[in-house]
């Protein structure tokens, strides 16, 4: 499994904007995009690892031709 930090660094290097935040125990919010350019996807997940996986799967789906997608291709479990 790839860590949240590694995924965030790879998204940043690929110039894909996003955010991760936590509210309280087991409530993490994740999003792709930003307030200036628009949020393209967002979700609430239950852990940092789920946040990493959500970001990976959704970035690959929404930005299939990005450098990020070349590093982290779609998996059989992706929606």
C-alpha cells in the first residue's frame, strides 16, 4: 500500500490539485481540484489509508493521461 504522503507528493508533482483534512476520529475528507479552479471530486473516508486510495483511484480516473496515472495505473478494484 502506498502512503498518503507519497500519494500527495505524486499528485503535487503531477500538478493535480487536491486536499485532505480530518475532522475527528475516523472522519477524513478528500478532494481533487481546488476552490479557484473547481472541485472535481470529493468524499468522506474513514482513515488516512482510505484517503490515499481514494485520491489514487480518482486521480487516475479523472486524469488518465497525467504523469500521476503513469506512476499509479488503474487497479482491478477501481470503480
